[in-house]
DNA sequence: AACACGATGGACT
DNA sequence: GTCCATCGTGTTA
């Protein structure tokens, strides 16, 4: 079983996001089946971290597809993204939820409540920090294609009050229609 | 050097 | 539903 090749990520972030729901992500002894993602597109997406240009933090977003972009949010939660699109296009997919499919014992230590339905929880379950930002998705963090296509639901992205109204409404949050490891379903359909 | 703030999560009412 | 911990980052001066 080989990790997904960089070409998989060399497309629009929304298209990659659709194909990532159901895919497997493996890191530090835990494998998760991805259940929820958000696409951050480029250019013109006012919710995108790279909307103001290149900075040291978001540098991986500007690089080649198929790499991780990990950042610290609110001073305590790490967020895992997969860089998409051609090099020079600062687009990415935020990984927001997952179901453990391997490494259950380790997972239980990291998430005693068994919950993995938010981006901070997911990065914590995989024990990822900014130390892994910029690394390829074929190493410490590895991603594998899904075996079965899930039924998708979509809705607006979470926590982007600073973005334009149109970008706040864009249904670029995608989730498995039936998984329990998905955040609020209130605006998903 | 100072400052404002965030792609959240957990505790609590 | 509300409150807020906590700190790296980007901006302004």
C-alpha cells in the first residue's frame, strides 16, 4: 500500500477535499479515516491564511502540493492541512475529523473521550505539531487513498468571521454523511 | 517594542 | 447558549 502521490494533490483544493473524505492518514502510531475537511482555495479566498501573501508561517502553502501545513491556533491547538494545487498556488485542505482505524490503544491515550471531531482534536490524536509543517505526506505523515467512496454532505466553513460574506457562505466544508466523528452537522446537507 | 487576534476546545450556565 | 485559556504570528511604530 503506497501513499498518495503528489499528483493527487495537484488540483483545485475543493476537488482534492472531495477525494480526501474517506482517505486514510497515518502518523505517530495512529491511522485515521478522514471524515471531515475544509477547502481553502487560491487566489481570491478571503478565509485563506495566505490571503495577505507569503509569510514564514504559511510558506509551505506556497510550495509544491502533497506537503503538510501545520500551524498553532489560539496558542494551544495544532491544525493539520494538506497543501494542494500547483506550486505557487497557496491552497490547502484543513483536516477536521477522523475515525481511528489502527493504533486504537495509542489513540485512546491521546483522546480518552474517543472524540476526533475537530481539527485540534485530530492533530492531537496524531501527535502533530508545527515541527511537521512543510514535510511531505509520504513520510512521518502518510496519506492513503480511500477504498470506498463515502456519501458527502457540505456546508459553510467554520470560524471564519473575518472572511467576506461570500466566502463565509461558500459550502467548502465537506463531511461523511453518516460518520459520528464530524463536528456540528447543523449547517451540513 | 507593543499590540491585536486567531481555520478551537473544554468547562460551565 | 457563554466564557476564556494561551502564545505564535503579523502588523504597526
